[in-house]
C-alpha cells in the first residue's frame, strides 16, 4: 500500500484528526429531543447532526458514550440541550468537551424560557460553534491514522460469500498499512469463538475472546432470542451460527491485536474486536436493539468511517461518521441501488472477484476520508441510538503490547 | 464469464454438504449436483441452500467447512435445506410469524 496516501483532515486540539467537521446538537434526555431536533432542522446543514440520550436515570455507560461521541475527531463542536431535571451530568459533560479543546455550549430549557426561546438561542449557538469549527487547522492525515469500523445489517445467505469477505480483504489491506480496524457484535460471532481465539496475538487474549463470546451466548439465551432477524431467514440464513460464520469473514485474516469495549480507543494500528454485550447479569434488555446502536459504539471507539454490509438491503447511515454501504446480493442491489456505495453482488454474477471488490471498498474508504460524501451521508441519514448498558473495564490481557507476539 | 452460463449453485468448501444458490432456481429447473441431474421441486432463492447429498436427521450441516446447525428431518439430494428441516446447535432462530421454532408450510 502506498504509505503516502493522505487526505485533508481537521486537527483537533487534543491531537486527534477528523475527516469531517460536524457540529452535534445533543439532547440529554428525551424531554429535550424536540427542541434539539428543531434546532438541527432550522440549521439545515448536512454537517449539523442530532444525537442524544433519552433516559432520565443516571448510567455510567451512557455518560461515557456521550463524552466519547461529543469529543470524536469528526466533531468540531457540541451544543448540549438539557431539560433541567434529568440525571445526565451536563456540567461535567460540558467541561469534558471543553477539556478536549472543542467549543461547546449548554442550554437548559427550564432556564432558557422554554421551547421557542431555547430553539432561538440554539440556532444562534450552532452558528457560533460553526464559526469556531471553521477556524480549525487542516493537516494531512495518513492511512495509518484512520480507524475503520465494520458492521453487517440485514444479512442474507449471500453476505458471507461476497460483501463480508470483500470487507475482510479491505481490512487486511488497511491493517497491512498499519491502520486500525474494528469488528464487533460478539452475539453474531457465536460458533466462531475457537477459530477467532486462535488469531489472537497472545494466548491470554484468546482466552478473553472466548470468554466474551460465551458471555454473549449467555446474555442472548436469557433474552430468549439470538441476534437473528426474520429477514435473515427470508434471505436463506437458517441459524445464528450460519449467520456468525458469514459475519466473521468481515474481520479478514489479520491477527487480532486486542479486545475493546465501547468507548475504548485502540492504542495502535491493527485489528480489534469490540465487545458490545454488557457485563454482569443481563439487565436493560437486548445488548443492541438495532444496527445503529452498534454503529454508535464503533464510532465511540474512534471510527472515522463505517463499512456496512447488507444482503437484504439496509438504508441507514449514522450521525458523526460516514457509513459506506456494501451490498452483498445482486438482486437487492438492483432493487436498492440508490442506497448502495458498492455492489459486491457482482461477485456472484462472475463480474468481479473478491479481491477486486475489496480494492473498490478500500478506494471508497480513501475517497470518503478525502471528503466525498458516502451515499447514505449524502441522503441525509444521520441515525443515532443510545440506550442503557453496564460495562466493567477491559481486563489486563485484552490489549497486549502488540510487539510481544 | 457470461452471466447466463453461471451455475445456479456453488460449493463454498470441499467439506460442505450443502450448496448455496447464487442464481434464482425455479420449480422444475434441472440442476446438476455431484454428477446427477435433479429437477428442483420448488423455487430456490439466491442465498438459500440445497442438500449436496441426502442428509438424515441429526446430521451436522456444513457451510464454509464449519458446522452451522443440525438436520431435524431427512432431506433428499438437491432439496431445500432451511428452517423447516434444520436447527441451530446454539440459540433457536425466530421469524415474524413464529417467535420460537419456525415450521414452514412446505
């Protein structure tokens, strides 16, 4: 890979580099959602995104996630909208964002005069934040500085043959260039734990990987449902382990350098597994209620770009980081071409090889990192979901020093 | 390669006992499996599986060279392998109509 490949990035005061300069408007409880949405609607700018947390009760994970996404390298400033009586620690969040060197403002609806007054103040605040974000220095960012996450959604029987292994090829090329790649959803890796553990750079990390998949299996058993949607079966998949084997191929063939949890930033280039299943006895419901909850966790780990593979045809994007859609099924591609970036279904029709599609995905990553809007981004998809979870910090074996191996 | 000459079924791994459909098969289509021509009794959609050999209840179903579940009924060579005749060895799958174990109307 050409190590000179670079793109114009925004250099944040904390030293991180972003490929977008997004202003986030964050509601800190559902009661502030409407006001926040009105501010974003009135701003009417593709780089002003609505995010938030609906709950009124305190939750450490939710706080850490909000802090992580508001200080993401793609974020140039944050406007926090509080109702006033919710538990989210708005002063600490504002302080943490300021400490990252980003401009941030806080509006409390109960103190700002109500709905109309807060919307009016919010629109003015967004304009101030945009003006400050526009002053951020642009610097070259190299491929090895990029963090790329991957997820599959609406998988079918073609996903594991075309789009997922093609993303795996792209991941292998990125890891070879010392970029950072993250794959996730341990509940969709049930059945792959042994082969996955063999790829860990230390035996101790392998043990941690097997344990986190066992945790996922226990959690989903308690929930009563595996991570398997009706559409998966319509598309030819039959079992969780069949879906898992297909999903697993997104990780490519590089050694696994570490196991992280939502909000952990990988310490160096390499391939990482993100454990998205909560720790402790199951509570608060399903680990991730839909794909976008996982995307936000990948973004909280620093992902600048997301590679989203789909067989049945998902249309979602995300707030904060662009989502590139890789369609596995040629029939789905023909039906939903307007929502797809890459047609990996060509592999099934003999029109392209896995390696060629892998290269095409990599080129899309470079183009999107260079400023080209991904299809979902251009369509205005800015989904965001954050719900309650509980996590313990990762264990000492989860991030071995890479060069020991 | 020309689109029209692509075989409708592919073998992903030499150890597999199923083939994956990569081009829509219609009921009555002749399909070649392991030196034998079989008339497909039903439509098979892209992404779905058919048996490479006759399989019995309890047989592990292999795809990508790895087990992806077990047969719960016998299936003839060339016939559909799906939720009506196989199950997970981990957590049961659900569908819109059946929230536990799915039985097809076949």
